[in-house]
C-alpha cells in the first residue's frame, strides 16, 4: 500500500514501486501493521493447507517462497467491517 511504502521510506506515490524495488530486503521484512494482530483467522491468512502450506512472512524470511513478482495490498475501507 502507499501507506506501507511511505512507512519504509518511499512516500512518493508515483515512484513507490521503483523505490520499493531498490530497498534492501531487510527493509521490507517488517509486515504491515495489522499482520497477526489477533489469534483468530480474520487477521491473517489461513495457512497449513494445500493452497497455502506455510505462513507467507516466514516463508519469505527463510527464502522458501517462489521467486516471482508479488503485489500485496489492501483496500482503503478494508477494516470497516469492524465498525458495526
């Protein structure tokens, strides 16, 4: 997200992708703020299945993730489901 990019030092929206690609991997290992905030499966991906056998952050950190381009993000109103 643009917010995540700004948080790791890439505040220019027009150049965010290029800036993120130029950062060392250690700068990008910190997950976005909401990752793992709860112990229920609403706050993170469901892992341990054939579709997603391992936790993505752990897999990336251990070099076990596929080496393919990945785009991850959220929507502006993603967490409004908790407002009601």
